[in-house]
């Protein structure tokens, strides 16, 4: 997989540890939530950088107490039509105050990257060859006027993102 962050491709120093595999004694690892839940006591007092991999539909409350422990949280997009990770990213940033790296993994496509960034993602694991080619060529589609608030762009002056209340007929 190729990691795209800060407008460029970078070497990924993190490795996802598959379920059932032992955690290596050193290095940057991203653990599945089930693994973390079962083994969190083994890391008490440790300063080893850790990441967490979250599948769609996982409740943030299931790991909220540990959020500050993770340098990276990877949110999985199993297919491009599954947008649950957008909501999770937004909640992690705004409600839970997560400031570490939010990584989009799975079916990440070129058309989604700008919206993912507006929801709080700042790193993208690219597996789609067409998306990688487009990013390397600098062909990033962009929308520059938004009608909804988000990270990285403001609503144009004089525009309200909320709808006016409907008038009740009397």
C-alpha cells in the first residue's frame, strides 16, 4: 500500500498487525480493536507508539477512554459506498478532540479524498492504481465553495449552511 499525506506520497512507518499475530517488540504498529481490547494491560506504562484500526459500525464509546494513547487511528472503508468512517472521523476530531493522525484505509478513491479531508482525515492509504496515478500526476479534483462547514474550507460569506425554518400554513 502507498501512503499519501500532506499532498505527497511518503514512506509508511506503520504496520497493521493482523488478528492473532504477535506484536513485534519494536516499530510502529496498528492494532485491531479486538486485539487492543484483549491486550491493553500489556501496554500499561509503555511509551511505545501505537495505532488502532477501526472497522465500520464500531462505536467510538468502545475505545473512547483510550483515544489519547494512539498516535494513529485508521478507519476502514471496505467499499467506496460505505461512508460510516466519514462520521466517525468527524466525531473523533470534533467531539472527542483527537489530534493524532486519522488514516483512511481500504477502498479510498480519488473523488473521495477532498471530502475525507474535510471530515478530519489527514492520511490516505492508496491501493487503487487509478487513484495513485491521478495523485502522482497532481490531478486532484477540487471543490472550492462549500455550503456546509468542514475542516479546511469555510462557507462563503453571506451563505448559511442551515436551512431556513419552514413556514407553517395557518
